[in-house]
């Protein structure tokens, strides 16, 4: 590990708020990756008539579990089936939350949305679905969407900015005019037109937003390449016959990435917000999908159920706060004026 890398790590750890925010965010993300083992309407493991079953991974039919069952998917919440299952000496291990994001909770004893209780930790929404389960699944899909959009758009934006800044001249001028025109396109109107033609999904939304989000880092990388292409070591490498690709990738890009990496946590938070905004407006994921934006819409439409709005605010606000704190720590880590330990 080089001395400059050790200094950056020391500066990152010195920002205690950002350091612990990163660990909290990674822990939450890791847990939600296994959402099916935390919130599911099927047991993790079951045992009946000497047979071991793993419903969390396999969708068993009734006839696979009970001798007189029907050839339909086993409903593990059905009272009659559960009674027959118990009478045969069967037992099952359930996840902490026995509902998926799309499971309708039965026998609430009151109209939906129902308030928080020992059965539903964050209550239910207006369709009788467990809010806690929807938060877990919604957090996972929002972060995965944000990570994917940030990664792919960053690769495209860095490549475009590198080509602009390295070659300059007419290449740079033409790219700049194209970016000016393309960035002025009305994204929301185009998305409304797209939603009227095809049903939006995770991948269609990702591709559509990717068409515009790649421009976020282009200006920063372009400026770094415009400055770096005239440095002495780059000119010496060019005189020695090093190819343009090698010059851009091996000599200029590492220096340009210092400024670029400080923007990535903020771009990630923006990507999470974009998906939540589209879901709130009704142009996001298909209806019924676990979504933080849909939870915000539930809170707006059900003011008599304040736990919906409070949950949506706390989850979205908490995620964005953690990402902003991490971004601040990354910025401090790459700040050349920072001494090891956080001083100046």
C-alpha cells in the first residue's frame, strides 16, 4: 500500500461520521440482500412425515406436503392447511417477518391500513400488506437500482469525458454541443410517452435513465484530461511512442479519478431519489412492486395513517443521510490539504 493510499484511508477513518455511516449502510444493504430469509410468507424449513422441506427456496404444491393436498401451490398461511400440517406432527421455522412485500395480511380485525402492532411492526398499507416487509424489499431494489445506474453511467461518462479532454479541438467542441442539446431534452415528458407505450420495469427504467445520467461526470473528467494531457510526463510518454489508449488509461485517468470518486456517493444518492420520485409519480416500477416511492405515495393518500408517511420519511431520509455522510468522508480522504488524521 502506497503512502498516499494510507493517508487517504487515515483521513477517511478520521471522519467518524462518514466512517460509521459506511458500515451502517453496508450492514443494512447486506441484510436486505437476504430479504427472503427475513420477510417471507413461506417457512425457511419444514419437516413433516419424515420429509425435510425448504419452502423458502422451493414452491411446494399441497400434494407435496400433505397426502390429500391439491396440485396447487401450498398456502402456508391457510388456517386449515396449517392445522392439518400440525396434526401430522409437522413443524416449521418461520422468518422473523412471516410476510413478503406482496402478501395480503388476513384477519387484521380492522380496515386497512392498520396501525403498528406486535404482528405488523410498522403496520399495514391500504391494501393490507406489511409495511416492514415492503421497506426491506424496497430498500434492496432501490439500492441495487442506484448502484447499477451509478456504475454504468459513471463508466460511460468517464469514457466520454476522457475522449473529449484528451483529443480536444473539434472532438471536444462537437461533444459539448451534443451534450448541451441532449441535456435539454424533457426527461419527464419522454418518460410519460414511454410509459404509455410499454409498461416500465426495472431494466427499461434503468436504460431510459442511463440515456441522460451519464453526463453527470463528463465535465469533471473532461477538465482533468484537458489539464493532464499537457503535463510533462504525458508529453514524454507520447514522444516515446505510447499509444493514446495507454496514455488515457494508465497515465491520465488515475489522476482524474481522484476528483471523480468524490462525486460517486452523491450520484448514488441521486439515483435512489430518482427511482423513488418516479414511483411516487406513478411512472416507476410496475404496480405492486416493493418501492420506497410507492410508500411515500401511500402516506400522501392516507393521512389518517401517519405511520406510513413517517416510515417513508425515516427510511428515505436515513438512506440519503448515510450516503451524504459517506460522500463527505470520501471527499476528505481525497482532499490533498488534509493531513493524516483529519487535520490541515
